[in-house]
């Protein structure tokens, strides 16, 4: 107690000033005379000028918070929009598969690619159907765009599919316009070649290539690709049609296994 009294005595000037200011403000706030009203208005104006920077800083903080909230909302909407677009694309793919199945027949078994092959000796993918769905080796596999490959190894619930872009894959095909048959094989990238075409055959760039039907695996008239170029050299006994496949082998997703009727 003695220390508190000593502190007040030592700082009596500051306490007196603080008390006087507080008392003056109290009297001004309770006095309704015209002069006091004018003085109070001027005092409020001074305070508003003094507090303007404080209000400005507080406003910036509020705007920053609102901006961060809007930015987070924009990111959320962007992610939602991306997800909706993915659903739209998936729906269009499934609809295309349904339309393709109805146009070809009911002997198509829908399948989905679950992984790509790990073997460096063969270009393959794994699909999510197997012997439980009556799948067996050497069945044709197609997409809505065209021929994809054939089944080579079948498990209870999965199957390995050899792709057309595997170097050892061969496919008997037919040039749709001329009706000439040949053997199609992959060369590099997205380039294929159709061999054993007679020199007298007229080949047109853009001509459709379809399965010939001379196979126990692939039924006739399945879409395969189109002619993109012609190799015809004097020393060659046959022509070679350079071709591109309809199927994009880098984006395989939903496929069909042709089981037979």
C-alpha cells in the first residue's frame, strides 16, 4: 500500500493531467450548451482525421480477407467445373459405347483398361474381364473407333490384350474401295504398313481400311484405319500402303471384347 501511495505521489502531475482530461471530457459530453456542442463537433472532426489512417488500414485488412476468400471460392469453382467436364466426357464415351454396341450387335462384352503391360517384349494392356465372363485367348478387342488388338492371356477376372502397335502383331485387312487385301503391321509411332498389295491395284490416300474377314479372330468389315501414303518402287514386287489407325493407343479406356454370337 505504501508503495502504491508513493508511486501516485511521485507521478502526481501525470495523474492530475489524466484526471483533468477525463473530467473535462465527461463535462463536455454531458453539457448541452451551444458552445459546447460546437466544441464537441470540432473535437469529433479532429478525431475523425486522426482515426482516418487507422480506418484505412483496417479497410485494407478487410479487403485482403475478402480477396482471399474470393480466391479460394474461385479455385473451388474451377475444380468443380473440371470435375463436371470430366463427368461430361465420361458420359459421352459411355453413350458412344452403347450406340456402337447396338449398331454392331449384342455379342460385344464391355471392358475397361485397368493397367498397361510391364513386359518390354510385347505392347499390351490389361482389361477387367476374364474367364468368368467367358473370355478366352484369341478374341478380337475393339473400341468405338476401330480395332485395338486381341486377347492373349486370360485370368479369372482380367485379360491381357496384345495391341496393334506391338511389332509382332499382324492383321488381315482390305482396302475398302478396291477390295484388295493385305497384311497390316505396325512400323513406328502411329504409322502402319499394309503389305502384299498387287502393283496393279489403284490406291487412294484417305481410303478406308477394314478387316478382310480372312481370320478366325477378327470378323469382316471392322474399321481399322485409312491410307496416308503409298510406297511403290520399281524394284518392289508389291505396293505398300502407309496407314494410320483409327484408334488412339495412348488414350485407351473403354473397350469391347468380341466373343461371338
